[in-house]
C-alpha cells in the first residue's frame, strides 16, 4: 500500500487504526441495542401478532429474520444472550414459511423433475 493510500485511509477511517479502542467504545452500545431489539420484538410477539405487520411475513420480517437468525445460529455469544432474554424471539428465528402458497418442496420438485420420468 502506498503512503498516500495509507494516509487517505487513515484520514477517512481513523477507527481502522484503533479498532481495539473502537470495540471498547461501541461494545456497550451494540449490546444495549441488541437487548432492546430482542425486548421490543418479544413484546410484539407476545401481543399475538406472529409477524411484524400482521399474520403474514413481510419484507421487514425477512430482513430482521436474516440478521437475528445468523446471530442465533452462528454467533454463540449472541445466541446465549438471545435465549436468556426471550425464548419467544429465539423460536421466531426458526425458518419463516414461504409465502408463495405452494406446498413445501413443490417448487424444487418441479424445477428438478426429470423429463425421463414422464
């Protein structure tokens, strides 16, 4: 990396140079926000709505599900925290059903059906 590139990177992103300090600074905020999100989602699910905007999953559900499911399945620390805060949200992180209305596996079966089976 050239000296000018390193200088630009440092000027644009000073936290890259001090990532340990950045983690110490941002860790409490990230943990508080995660706990707040899980708490809000738990309260919403407890009210009887299985999804964020009603009884069918929306794009918002898929967006949050994508993030929370990875935090639950991949990150051991977040999994333990999530399970400690809300088993309801933990269960919500199970696969969301396909809203297409087709039986599970039907699309894959049609897509990969052999023409020789006719």
